[in-house]
C-alpha cells in the first residue's frame, strides 16, 4: 500500500507524467499541496486534503498492482528440463508423437496465417503517391481545408494570405501548377474573408463539403516517402556531437520500419537507407558514449542530391552555404556572414545574440516562475521578431494563463492547448511542457527536421532533485539552456552568453 512515507520513491519509478488522466490529476494535486514532497503539513492539517490524498493513494496502489500482475503474466516462466532415461515403451510412444506433430506442422503450414489488418492511416499511406516532399501548393490547400469549422481572427487570415502570396511571388507556386485553379480559389476566398472583418473580430470559417472533400482528396493522394523522412533525420545529425543512444534510436526506428515491412526494397531510396544504417552502425561501434557523426563526402552529397539539395553543408544561422568538409582558411571563416536574430535589452544581456532558428530549454520547479519567463519571452518575440505560437498544455487556457498574458498580449502571439498539424505560419513555437505533451527526443528532432526555419522553445518539468524530467538526450541539441533554480531567479548556460542571469519578476517585457 502506498503511504506518505513511500509515495515519492514509488512515483519516481512509475513516472507520474505517464499515468492515466484521472491519476495524473491526483499526482498534480499531491505535488501542489506538498510542494513536491517538501512538506506534508497540509495533509495533516486538513481533513479534506487528507481524504482526497488517501483516495488517490488507494487508486494508485490498485493501478500499480494491476500493472505488476500484467507484467508477471507476460513474462514466461523459466523451467529447467528434467533428465529422463526413456524405456523401450516410451521411445516407441515418443516416435508416434513425433510423427503426429510432423503431420500437424504440415497441416498448419498449408493454412494461411492471419495477418493484422493495417490501420486507416496506413491504408491511406499505401494508396497515396509517394513523393520526396509535399509541394507548397498542397501544403497551402491542406492548411485551408483544415480551417473549416474553426474560429479565426483577421490577423490569422492576413498571415495565411501573406504566406500564400509570398510563395507565388517567389515562384514556389506557379501558374503552370497542377493545382493552380485551387490556389486561385483559396486566394480569392481569403481576400473575401478579409473584407468581412469590418464589424467583427472573429469569423467562423465555412467551406462547402464538396470543396473540402476535393481539397483533402488532392492532399491525400500524396505522402512523403518513409525513406526520405529517415534520410532527413540522418542528415540533420551530421557534424553534431551526439550520444551513442541517439544514433541507436534512429537505427532502431529504421530497422523497425524494415522489419514490419513498412519500408521495403520497392522504395526507390531503399539503397540510400541501407547506406544510412551502415553509417550509423559504424558510428555506434566506434563511439561507445558520444561522438561527431560525419558521413563520407560522396555518401552525404548523394543523399542530399536524393532530396534535391546541393552537396553543401548548411550551418544553423549562416547565410552562405559551403561545400561539406571543405578545409577553410581562418581568414575566410572570419568573413562568413551569420544571420543573427538580433535580441535587444534584457534578453540580449541574458541570452546573448543567437542565430536565427535556435532551440531553447527552460526548466525549474513549480511556482518558481519558469512559465512567467516563457510567456514574457514569447511576448517580446511577437512584438519584435515574428509570429509566435504558445502551446499551453501544462496549464491549459485558463485564468492563470490569462493573467500571465495580460501584459504581453499581441496580434502575433497565438495560444493553443495541443500541437497543430501544420506549424508553417509561426516563426517561434513554445512547447509548455514537453512532459505534458509526452514528447521524446526524436519527436523534437523530427519537428526541427520538418521545420528547419523555425525556433523551438521547450519548457520542462523537474524531478525532486531539481533536474529537468526526461532523457539527457534533450540537452544535446539545445542552443540555450535556462534554469530557474530559485524563485524568480533564472540563469542561462547556453552557447551564446554563458552565465547570464535574469530576475523574472523585475522589469517584465
């Protein structure tokens, strides 16, 4: 039975963030009333709190015992074979058993094995035309179709229209496109919607069922090749110091797709995937802990050409592209132009001046101010550097979030409770929190690979010892790491301004 004496040692083994929703509420309640196990005074002082916590302990104990029972059932019992000296009669009977078992094997082999039916998503993928990347036209069509039935502001429609017209101006969408007619229809629809905002702040988007079905059918006919997704993930790791486990994870994901026959030799880039597997295997063998993953120039160029890219190395935040593994003179390196974000004021003093498309980790104990700091930073970025999406899974859209947004609200700052399918309209994405969203290191990697021109700011819960909750792999790709070790006080030890400090509740904005 779980008690106040053994609760935190038990919950650390279970991992409270993975509990069913009902038990998660109890987990959060106990953390709140005990300040994460620091004091059980409220439990002893209030009969109501004690009763609530005891009920939660009882339900948690039942949940734990059920899981233990399941694991015992699924674990096969090891039996030691006994030595038996067969008599003549037993030998004869054993021969008969062998014959009958052989006949059963023949009968069973002649019958067809039952195969698991693929899911609807898998069926759609199988039927779709596999492509290296979805075209900009299809991305815009999908984005418009998914707006049906949703409430949108004038600024959201304006951003969508601007993105569409920018793609047309840059000739990423052309008049000769197979979907040119649909793009014109969508552009006209967005312009009409803009004109409707004279007397209202919000509009519910209505798209006829016929049009919407047509748009979604166009998108559904195309799907990105699995092989291309894996190759992109591999290229994204090039030249970085990565842990051995990170390389293993990618290897296992690819091997899993091959073993389950989701990726077969019929895929046009199967040979390239085999090259990737071979490269990762070699890296893991040579680097038991961590190392820098570098493919041979010829191999890497071939993979980049597969994706329609040049054999060049793209450095985060650099405006020029240089040939992979080129030996450069130090003077030439000094002449490279880096595209900096241009932070100002307290944020420049605290973080430094990172390159565009950076990654940030923020963690700290509850009520110490990490969410206030994150919302404050989101407001600053919206006012000065682009559009911001704040995914508020931790607290949800409630009165507390409303109070935090009161001083930073801006037309370019958006809030949502879960990650949207399409993140292309925002420049900065806040994930609050990674633990509540149940994201793993490879999920953040996939988001970065899918949206290389976006910045991601990830907020983490903490363990009892004050360290962030989750795998150490999360740290390796971060440009900026912000810890809130004391109430209202943040320190920063990223790669731009080591040792920067900030008083969270002083001079906000």
